[in-house]
């Protein structure tokens, strides 16, 4: 599975069989993400996540996944989607 695709794909990952969600990007491409949102802090990391939207979303390239009980700044925490390709079990 590629990171983005021109067309919306199947509801289940063809590689690992997990249920996936498709988000329409502002670039007119589609991206498969995990259904369960993740918490992150924007601008403080290097991970690529997807904006918490169903369409007109952008890929956020500087995210830090929020981990509780580690003294991270909770006031900046936002919700987003994890691209499925990076957690795909295959
Ligand atoms: Zn998969």
C-alpha cells in the first residue's frame, strides 16, 4: 500500500486485513488511515500524521505522538489520524 492514492480504496487493508478509513486530502489524493485517532503535539516532532478531518485534510509533517505521564505539554495536544501504511501488520 502506498502512502496516498488517486482513488479511494477498499474498507479493509489488502495487505493485513485491518479495517481502514479513507481521508480525502486537499491535494485531491486519498490516504488510508487507522480508524482510531491518535493524540499528538504539532510542530515538535518528525512524524507524519493526517489532520482530523474527512476531507480537505493536509498531511502534518512535524508531529510528536503524545505519551501520557511523561511530562509532555498537554495544552498543545491535538487529535489526528495515523497513516495506515506505517502501522500495517502485513
Ligand atoms: Zn495493513
